[in-house]
């Protein structure tokens, strides 16, 4: 099988992790060009909202202690980081040890620790573009690389908080499927009870 570096994330696929999966959205939420082991990956997000929620990546956890770096090339957004509670070496679905919001703009760099879930969100009016150094192998799927766990995010319908547009600014809304969030750093973003 030949490695195809281009992948896109459709609205149909993103419904699995949206706050309002019934809402209309763009056919494609974001585009990925995977570089294999020798080149950086490029991701480009559409701008706008779906049911009031800003366009985001699907989100995933690395299956090992693999760190990752994001370089913000264009636009502005948020990177959400969440680490699950671990008991006897097993991550506990729905229980978050640490949740952090990192506001970013062109020129910024974000270091993502190993064993940490992450997703990125376009909160601007233009394209949001990043480079990253996630090692997608040429025998991987460019759409769903093997080093990443998407299932836990799917089962919880996203991360512990959704990011919605309220009065023109990003605002956090708790995902009620999560039973526990121990430590938070909202990066100065307002939190509301519901949308």
C-alpha cells in the first residue's frame, strides 16, 4: 500500500465529537498533509462555527510517552491539553487529572507532553495553520495514525470542555459526560454552565 500524505476530516466524521452533532457545518472541517518521518505535518482549519462551536480537530491521545510540538504558522486559536486520571497504569475514561487551554497565534510554539490528549481550535476569521512533528510513518493512515488513540475521545464525544462563540469571543462549556476534572487552567477563557 502506498502512503498517501493528504487527508481531510469531514463533517460526517466530526459529528462524533461535536457538542451539537445535528448542526450543519462545512463539508470539510480541516485538511492534513502528513510528512512521514522526515518532514513536518501541516494542518489547515476552516474558520467559523458548527452549532456555535468553533471548528476544531477531532482530538486524540498518544498511545505512548511521545511528545509533540505545534508551530502556529497562520491565524489564531486555542490548543486544549488534557491528561486523564491513571489508575494501575490504565487511563480512566471520563476522569481528567489536568485540563489546560493554551491561546495561540501565528509565531507561537506549543509543546505537548507525552501521554497527553490534545486538540486545536480555530477561533479566528481566517485559516488556522500549524506545522507539527508527530511522526506519522509512511505505512500509517494519514487520517488516523497508529500512534494516536481517537476512541476515548469518540466515546466521550470530545474533550472535557467545548469551545463556543459567545458575544464574539471563545467561551468554554463543560462536556457533562466527564465525571471529574481535578485541575484546570483555562488560559483566561470564560467558562459558562451551558450553551
